C-alpha cells in the first residue's frame, strides 16, 4: 500500500491584513508535484502580497502554509529558500556590484564557508550549470552592473532554478512576470525551461499575458480583491472567461482604425538622419498629429535610445529634430515639455514617478492645470483634480493621499499617464512599453487614453510590448535592428501584414 505524496504547496485560509485593509483574504490552494499553475489577476488583486508571503518577505495574519506537507513559518527569504521556495520577483533583486556567479550562489554564501572563504571554482561552475539550464550564454565572472536589463532577468531566473532538490521534497519555483522584458526568442527559451522544470519542481507562473498563461500552464487560478475566485484546468477555460473573472466584466477592447496617410500634413515631430554612435544611425521618421507610430525592435535595436533623444533626455551626435517643420537646437527635456511633449518611460519607478510623494502630488508635478492659482498650487484644487483622474482611470485603491510607491504597477502607470494627460496642450506623446506589467483591464484603460490623446490631435510614438500590440494600434510601424530602420509599414495601405513579416525584419 502506497501513500500519496503531499502537495508541494498547500495554503489553508491564508489571510494578510495591513491595518484595516485585507490584501489576501482566506486563500486556500494546493499545487502538486510537476504542476505549472498560472496565477493571474488585475493589478492590486493580491498576487504580489501572496508571492511575498511565499518568499518570506511578510508573514500571514492568519492561516497555514505547508511546503511538501510540513507547516512553514518563514522569518525571512532565507527560510523560504531553505524550505525549497525560489522566487523571481517582478522587481529585480540582484546585487549589481557582484558577479553573475556570486548572485546565483548568494543563498549558499550568505552563511559563509569556513572563515567566510569560498571555493570560487565551484561557485563559477555551479553558476555556469544554472545558466546552461535556461539556455543563456553568460560569463559567470561578469559583474551584473555590466549586463543589460534582459540578461539580468535571465540571471534572476537562473538563481531561482538552482535550488538543490535535496531540500527534502519538491522545490517550488515562483516566476513573477518573468517574460515582461524578454524578447520572443528569449521567451521561447524560458518556456522550454519551464517544461523541463516539471521533471523536478512545481511552478507558479504569474503573467498578465493570458495567451501565454494558457499556453504554458496546466491550471489557472484567478485572484480578485484578495480572494481566489477561479481555479480551472487551462484546457477548460478561455481568455474571455479569464478576463471576466479578473475584471468582473467582459472585455471592452477596441481596435483603432488606421487613419488616412497624412501626405499633406506637417509632422508634429520629424527626425532626420539622427545618429548616436553605438546606438542608432541615420534614422529618419515623422510623427503626424492624430497618428500613431510604433517603433518595433529587439533589445539593442536602438528604439529606446531614439525615443529618449526625441524627448531631449539623451544627446545625439548628428542629424536634426524638427517640430512643426522648424529645426530645433539645444534640445532638452525642459524645452520638450514646454513644446507640449509627454514621455512615459519603460522604467516608471525610476524615471516616471516619485514614489514617496502622494499620488495627487505626482499628478500635479508637471502640469498643475486648474490646481494652480498663478504660481501658487492650491492643495484643495489639486486633490479635486487628482480625484477626477482616479475616477476616470479607475485607480485602486481610491486614495489620492497614499504614497505612489504603495500602489501596484498598473495603478502607478495610470497615475504616470494622468500626470501628462492633465495638459491641454499635448502635441507629442512618447510611450516606452506603456503596457508592460499591466493586466488586461488596466491595459484597456491605458490604450483608451492613448487613443483619446491621438483623437485630440497629439502625435503618438510608442514602443509596444508585443508585435500584436503594434498591429492593433499603429498607423505606421517602423522596424529597427542594430540601430537601423529595416522596414516601414503604412497601415492605411498595407494589406496582410503579419507578425512573421515584422519578426523577419526585426531579427
């Protein structure tokens, strides 16, 4: 007679309360050996809190956590790792002053060897083995500060998958938005590794890309308002069902009909033969009022650097920028803002917001609008203005006085958008991965605001997360590879352009 192995993870009525707010409410869940379970929900649904509970960052207010049948009470991330839980957080947690190998090995080295000494040959060889697992060719001796953002993400994943199976049970790997910054080729590598992980581990896979979740996972669980409201086998559920479970409503996504080609219009912004050594060269493109240009390219294509130059955030070596047909000189962020430019950066936490300021202060920081009486900012008017944006963009929690760092990523993005949309004189809207890390419902809200800005006469230039996003929204698609434009598609006349066509031009 055999006894069935206990589940790798069992949560029983787990609750986590902060003050009067319950971020997780009586969640019960089981995950078996070799399962890949998709965890989805809107921004602010409680997913991040649940992950922090599993990783030992916070402790539950009530309930029970069991790993491989053993009750667990984590005093910190080190305890969680020892129990067999490896987490790749959405926000990177690498030590940039250490090497790749030191970061991958940090859980073992945290306690130190004899007299704090390490066998560096073992550390480097173990790191190489972990990197080989996920198909990444990096020198373990490379300092993390010298890596690209994408390579850092792959090191995070390698660190999580190198948990020793000898911990006494089946390891649990939590991947929180691991593909958010990965290119299609890198995503395919990760998906292959997740399939391999089934051989010795269980996986919780968190993503806002519903097609990705259905493709990768065995089961899908949905959180809303801190509760687990759906748990179904992936083959038995559709994207529409998942969206409805997440948002409490049916999808209202609208595809934008491409505008007519602006042959006789004057571009709101035009760059001519713009060049910056090592990043892009001889790039020329124009963005017209009421039109959307999508810049598409893999990591290192030069799209992000080009957009930053258009906003005046980075210098260029040669070429020119023209606004309404007039060439500009000594271009800068201050001049761009004065000219009606808005810029939503890819790294919103670093460049797009001040986390310690309230949401209301963030919204009014660039364009105070009616909140200002001459040079004086009226707090009461500012708060009314901020509340109006909160209601319009459905920001949660609905608390304009709360520090913006306390909001989920999707709700932070809505506030960053409101900061720029509060201007009545926006002429050029630059958006670098505006939907990165956003759930489908928040993505719909952001896309609606982008379309509205376009209809109000702004020229929009965006770097999309996916090729599908470009095909759905853009009037023109400009493809870049290795700093050069390799293809252009005028969507008002193009017929039958596919993802594969654009991929070929990209890679």
